[in-house]
C-alpha cells in the first residue's frame, strides 16, 4: 500500500534511502558525502512524499516536488531486501500519476547512473546531465518523462 509519509518516520525513511544507495557498492567516503542529500526532514513532508508499506514496514519511499507545469522526482528508493518485487515500479507509477493530477506536463530527475536503465525502461529519455548535489565534479544523467497533456478546449 502507498500512503503519505509521517513526520515520526523521517529518520527511518532516510536510513532506507541510504541503504538503497549503498546497495550499488559505493564506498564509505561516497556514502558519507551523500548523507545530507538523502536525509529527509520536515520540509519534505507533504502530499508529494509517499511510502510503500507492507505489514507495517516501510519498504520504499518516493518524493515528488512541483513547480508550475514541471514535476521533479527527488527520491525513489526501495529497501534492498525488498528489491525485485515491483515496488520501484509501483512507486514510479504513483509519482507519475501524482504529477499528472497536479497538472505537470513533464517530470525530470537526476538519476543515479546505476538506475538510469530503470528509468529508460519506464519511458524516460535522457535529456542531459546535472551536477551532483553532494559530490563535486560528479555529473548525473538528467532524465525526463513527458506526461499526458491535459485536454484543450474545443477538442
């Protein structure tokens, strides 16, 4: 089940994000550098922060922000023991639907290089690169989903 995130679970969700990132084999120096970027705080709370929960346990987290007609996929992480069960696909579907309902025409994200193929399979296209928010000189694939256009008057 996907539900809104709560303030009392932000520390646990942040730890989930870090476990999922570490799953790619990054060294301890890298992981220390990304802690700030992957820590969810009270400013993240709102309708765009959601959790995949089963049997009372958070197995995934997704965060979408909105600015005008553009959505931004800030985070999408699945706890490593739960990977391969479709949770990432479910969270991505939720994020895309949330963005469409909010009126976004596109959704962009800076992908971890290891996750780029997931987003390409899901229909995103690579539109450039974006600097990492944590690692100086590191460039990340900038991905974009084109979202359903709202109907125009007279059609």
